[in-house]
């Protein structure tokens, strides 16, 4: 390997190492310095019975959240999740992290929550406008 090749290798390796260290530090900061808990993820929510499809818009999202783990609940609390938005133009239904297709009725999934459903009219402090 020539001298320039070594320099390029060392430069790229240094940048890669700093990137990995930065990512690790960022993840630890987001976890408030807590060690990751070894918990089993909550089981998938039970599918709604066929008869419930007629009244799907009346489904209470809490039925999908009955088996949330303490870690799941802490995540929601740390993000300031509330069931009903206090700001008219900011709610889960117009947030970029909301996926309405995962649950029935007025419930959807949030990319920031590993388990459970969120109400389309809910809000948390990570709300970001949906593009498009």
C-alpha cells in the first residue's frame, strides 16, 4: 500500500470511528443514561372481531394498549403523549410518524412507539408535520 493509500484509509477509518462513537453517545443521551432494560416486547394486539368492523370508528385505542410494558408506558410519558391534542392543527393524524393503516377505527401506530396504538387526535412533543 502506498503512502497516499494509507492516509486515505486512516482518514476514512477515523471518520467511521467518530460516527459510530457519536451515534452511541446520542443513543445513550436519548435513553437518559439508563442501561437498556431486558424486557420482552408486548404481545401484538388481538385482532378486533368481525362484528366490530361496523363500529370501527368508535374503537377506543386503549383496547390495543392493555398489554403495554412499563418501558412502553415510560416512552409515551417521556414524549409527553396525550390522548387529545390541545393544538387544533397538531395531532397524530397529520404527523409524519403516524401510520393509520395498522389499527382499526380512529387508531393508528406511531413510528416512535414500539408497541400499542395512538389516537388520531392525540399529540406528543415529537409531533412533526406530515409532508405531502
